C-alpha cells in the first residue's frame, strides 16, 4: 500500500514562509528530493525502541541544543562544545537515573523558527520577522528578511556537515566515558561548585574504577549512540527529505531521527499533524498550558493510532507557575485513555521573560518547572521520561541565575542567540546535577 505523502497540502499550514518566487521553491524541492538521506530508517527505529524504554521508565531522555542553529554558527568548535555539554550532562544523568540516557541533539537541522508575530518593528521600521536561517537572515534589513528558498539547500548541507562531525565525535573516542567524566571533574574544580555535586562526581569515579577493575567492555565505554531532532516546521523541506525505506516499504522523514511538532503548529486538522502522521519516525508534540485532555488524546489517536511503543513523545512546556496545576489532568487523561507516551519536560519555553529588552529565563524558574514535572509524575505514578533544553557549550550570558551568577546587567555581555536564550555550559551542567538528584530520589521511592 502506498502512502500519500502530500495530503497535508490541502490543509492549512501555519508558520510557513511567504516565498516570493514559487518556481524557485519547486526547483529547490526537486533538488532536495534526490539528495541522500541524512539519517537511516533503521536508526529511527532504534531510537523508537529506546524511547519505548523511556516511556516505561527504563531509560531517560536528554534532548538539547540551540533554539535556532545558524549557518555561520555551525563551526567545529560550536558543534563540539554543544556535544561535549550534552555528553557531560548525560553521564551525570545516567548515574542519577541508573538507566541508559537517550541522547537527542537539537542539532543538525534546527534551522527554522515559528514566530508569534509575522512582523518585527524597530525604531519605527517594520520588517518580516526572522524565521531561522532556513528561511531568511537575522540582520534587520529589508533584503535580509526576504525568504529565500535556496536557504533550504544550505540547511540540508549544513545539517549533513554537522551530522558528519557528530558521527565522527561519538564513534571515534571523543565520547569515551572516562574522558567525559574527567571533563566533569575539571568543570567542578574550575567552578568551585557545591559539595553535593562533588559527592556525586566521587561516586561516579568509584563506579568507573569498578568497571575498569572488573574488565567491563572498554568498547562500550568508548562510543555512544547519539540521535538528532528538530522541529518539523517547514513542510516543503520535510516532505522533500521523506524517503520510502526499502526494508519496510514505509516512509521516513530522513532529515532527522526525531522530529517534533511545535506548540504553534499542532492543530489537529492542520498540515503539520497530517504530514507527521504519514511518516514512521518517532514523533514529538509540544504541549503548552492551553492543551486540553481531549486535544492530547486526539493528537495521540491521529499520530499513533496503533499505540506503537516509542512512537509518541509529549514535550510539555507549561511554565513554572502553571505546571503543578495544569499538567496533572493531561497526564491522567492520557494515561486513562490507555496511552503510554514518553513524557518529556521542556522547562524553557514557558519561562521566557523580558529583562531590559533582553529575552531571558531564570535558572530558578527552569529548575522549578522540572521539579514540578517530577512532582506531578510522582503523585500520579507515571514516568517522568526526560528533559528538553535549549543550551550551548559556551559561556554566554542569556539566562540568568544558578551558580553561574549571571545577573540581569550581565545579559548584554555575551548575548549571542539567534532566537531564545540558552543555558550556558555551567548552567547546563548544574541542571544535569539537579535533575540527577531528582532521579536518584525517585529511584529510592519506586
Ligand atoms: C522551540 O522549541 O524552540 C519552540 C518554539 O517551542 P514551542 O513550540 O514549545 O514554543
Ligand atoms: Co526556543
């Protein structure tokens, strides 16, 4: 049976660029459709299996990376820094959770952004909003903001180069557990962080020494599985990167292992949900505070009618002030409908504030949302399956608080994001230590 991959075209698609030249879009679409896959269907299936384990509480998901990757920012140093940060976090979380951590980068494809406003005004000048490097340029000039479909090709090639580096790093020894732990040691020494993180690092030391002593397979400590994911926003791009898997005869969106539908494009009768329902990748859907139980169940019915383990991840982003009141009904309703999605906490997108003209987030709000997420699942007996964060490996000053001591006046020092504020290296590791403590506490209860 062939699947029609173009049914979404008849539906309303939110957040699509207004490309000035439709003929150019067709040419780009055709060029993309014959380029090699960036990932393989079997890898997507492997990730689905790992996510199924996370839904049952037998693994924990770490998703992270930039809010918006940029072409200019896709340098070896930047990619290495983000990967290193994620690997360092994963070691700490693995220790806390005592189960494998499923690592999914917001990397190698996170180039398109939904915007709450189509236009942006500065000093009386109004121009189309920046929609990510896949569409237009961040510079505030009329030429830069015109959507250019050639950028979709550049998105593909930049994703390919990024993924190539990630594959080399994660398979070639860079990800060795012993080395990653040494980085964590160096981090703690440099930042004079509290004794409680030190104690956990000492425990990890002992565990690694024990593994060496018993001759645990050094190959398995040497490599890691690392997956990619991004918001499947630009439907022309995602459609052109969809291929029929020769093993199964079914379609996969081979632009990434994992794709998600954002809060602004998850309409049940919209084009994004329709498109995603046709591909076999593991899928995410962001759920914000306006979600009803009926919405969540209807999304699951549409995207995962077979109730396939690992197929569906709900990424909740309620905000610290709303999670404890808003999340329980959704989790309960979904559970009572017989569904077992992976529940992942995005503690970033519900906690964005304005501070002196800078979009920022308080580390304390981010942690409070994660804490609330764990509390809700604890009370319901359901599984907190992972976290989804915006981060970078650099010492930027975009989010405030935490032991990093970044304060409001510091925001102007190193504010480099093309979109939302990211946790810096130190804030990311601190989050990992704090989440690891929550996972440890949970383990001692269940
Ligand atoms: C994002 O993940 O960058 C994003 C836009 O999130 P949301 O769809 O949850 O607002
Ligand atoms: Co964002």
